[in-house]
C-alpha cells in the first residue's frame, strides 16, 4: 500500500490580545507621593486569556461575556490560581527605597532595578508634609495612629529637608572627589527614590494588591498599590478586578472558631457562643479587670461590627 506523505501542520494565525482601555495609558506616568510614579510598559493576556486557560481541558465551551464573567468569578471565589498566571503586567516604577524594601519582598516578580554602583543615584527624596507625620500606634507595633501637632510637624519637616540636603551634598562631594559610586552611596537615606522595571503574573499581582491595599499596610506603599489596582488592573482585566474586589478586598473570611461562635449566635445560644470563645482562649480575664488582649478575638469583633453585630461577651475596649 502506498504511504501518503505526512502533512505538515499549519501555524494557526493568532491575534495578540489587546485591551483598548489599557492601550490608552501605555507609558502614561501616574504620579504617586511627591515624586514617584507608576506606568505600564507592556502586558500579556486579558480576561479572555484567563477564561481560555480555564477551559483548555474541556474545549472552548460557551463564549458569552456573561459566561466568561461567571467563570472568572468562580475561579477567584474558589481559589483557582493557574488561569490567572497566564496574564502578566510589566510596570516601570519610581519609589522611595523604604517602600521598595517592602515591595521587593514579593519574590514572585521579575525585577530589574537601577544600580547605584553603575549610575548616579536619583536626585530626589520623598519628603513629608508638616501635616503628614503619623504617630506610633499604641496597640500595633508596626502601625500608626493619628498625626503630630502642627508645630511638631513643621519642625520635623524642616529637619527632614536639612538632613536630606546634607546627605545629598556629602554624596555629591564624594563623587566629585572620585570616590567609587558603590561606596559613595552608603549614607544615602531610605527616602531616596529608586526606579525599576517590575513584571508579575496576574495571580501573584492580585496577592500583592490584597496585602498592600489593605488598611493595615504602610500608607506609602498603599498609595502605589491603589494606583496599580484602580488605575491599571481595573482597566486591564475588568472582570477579574470586579471578582477580586468582591471576593478578596470586600469579603469577610471566618475561621472554624469564628464560624462556631456565629452559629451559636444565630441559634440564639448565648452560652454556647461564650463556651466556644472560652475554649479558644479568647476570654481570659485580666488582673486589671476585663479581658486580656487577644488579637484573634479583636479581629473577630471587627468583623462582627462590619455586620452590625455585637460580640456575645460585650465590649472589650
């Protein structure tokens, strides 16, 4: 029997996904803080790419926008991650080094930062307005609460400007004297701006935003996250962003203990609710009266307040 020559597969013509709303802001700098910025350099994929990846195991399926929205919401709601990894975003950022230290801890990104071994450090430092000096929170070692008085704020801002100018002058003097850049930089303050290209897939980007847009995140990095999320990601993948806001940013999660307390409250069983909390160690008495501080209990009380509910053990202060 005569063998037929094997046909060479023809390449399928594929169009690169384009998101007009994001294309309109490619390269546009969004200002952050006093001299920072974020801008989109490039992107890969869109909402449809998420859907395509999720459906690859069982065919194309339906193509209606409403069905795509439902699938994306299902994926995010049920913690499916791989389909969101099919999309990537590349940003150019200009950020103070102290905020960048927090940013770079998200190790799932591809990063290339300006090197002050090869280049002169950016001649800009983030400065604090007199009314923006935050006071240390009493009940949170890594947080702030309230702002300094006007007089103290003005004094601190003047001292800050003097310190930054002096540090820059020392740095410039070293360079002029021929000192190596890698050593001349060592006394530059953390407020000095740095720049980087930062690329991350959508799944990890949403994780970054969930942490850095949270009210407990430091205000400076929260400002960057808000711009990335609301000005960029919301344009790029609007269906995913909607689901993210609904199931991550605007959602409440309950632990096994919290669910048990809520179930008892829903059944009107006050004593059972107290018993569950007591067994969890939430209701240990303080020698000064009231209850010992318990972070898990306080977080649950905050969730109850969001739902306009009161804790069965009353106010704990």
